C-alpha cells in the first residue's frame, strides 16, 4: 500500500505528539498490550489513552486485534516503512544500517539479563479485492503456489492438517500444522511449524488471518504469535511483507511481482 500526501499528513500529525510517541515506544518494548496495561505503564487515564490510541489507529500506526473481550494493541510498521522508503532509503542506507546494527547489538547486550518474552508479529495490508477473493488466495493450493512459491494444501476444516509444499516437483514439505479455526471468508487460524530444529519439542507458532471487507477493498491483518525467539521474529518480519506484497499484486493486477520479493528482503536486511 502506497501512502498518498493526505495519508502521510495524518501519520506525521499522529507522530507529532510526545504522548503518542511514548505509547508507540511502550508497544515497541512489549507489543500486544491491552488498554489497561498501557494505562498502568504510563500512569494515564483510560479516556486520554483511548483518544491517543484512536489517533494512532486512524494513522495506521497501531492495529487492534480482538481476543475475546480484550482489545490488544500492536505496532503496524507499514507507515514508518513508507516514510523510510521515501526520505531515507535512497540517500544513506548503508551508513544508517551500520549505525543501527551497532546500536542493536549494544541494546541486546544490555538486555540479555532481562526476562524472556514470546514475540508476536502483526502486519496489516489493504487489497482491492473482495473478501471471498482474499480467502481463496489464502486457501487455494494453486494460488499460493503462484504468490508464495509453495502450495498450501488442506481441506481447511478445523482440526485438519495443512502442508506448505514445494512446487519444484520434490513434494517436500517445509512447513506443516493444523487448522485451528476456519470461518470463510473472514478468519483463518493455523499452527505454523517450520521444523527448523529437528528433535526439539517447542510449541508451534500460530498464524491468524483476519479479512475485513469495506466497499471495494479489504483489510487483511496477519498475526503471528508464539514465536520462538528474536531470530524467528526477524525472519517473519522479512517474510510476511514479501509474501503479502505478492498476494496483493496477484489479486489487483492478475500477476505476481516480476521478482520474488522475499529474495530482496534478505539481500537488503
């Protein structure tokens, strides 16, 4: 999704307020917080926090995921990424990456003795398509083979297994899991086990797709929970935007992107 001038103005106005930047910082430190948790950490009244979060949500900087009666708040990286691409990426990316790497290493070292957390990743994109078309793209073996490079194979019934099969003729399965929930065309939840470490007994992560139609477009929210560690979070942070960009291109233009976007993600990480 490319932001126009009006959308970019909304983002900058949202970021101009120091309290809203502080809310984003708190979510960066611990993503997926409820309103109560954010208020406790900031010593802020619920009404004030709600007003600021509404502004951040309208700007696309915060995404709300409903979990039962709770509303969990997550950072959405898309607007910040758009800003980076427009004003930073073409000018001094190598030097900035080097500085960022040094900073990240120092922060990781300083936090190495802190309590471990289970990372969660949330990504939101908007697609010019119907909810039914997006659902088909998520569950069709033929379509997933086109935009993902693997065929997702299942009958997509709750409790059934699903497989992420290579399309190179080998039939090899790189990811497998089971279907937790399937409510066409609005919601699909699956376990996601990449078997990266054979012999381990770690719990599989969980991916949830939420499709929300609005006139001629849909908002697709992908939540990846119970990730094993920061390395897994880094991997899906590169993988999901690439896969979803290809899905969006296929549905909106009839064809995938001319080059596999996940290859670029790794080259420019």
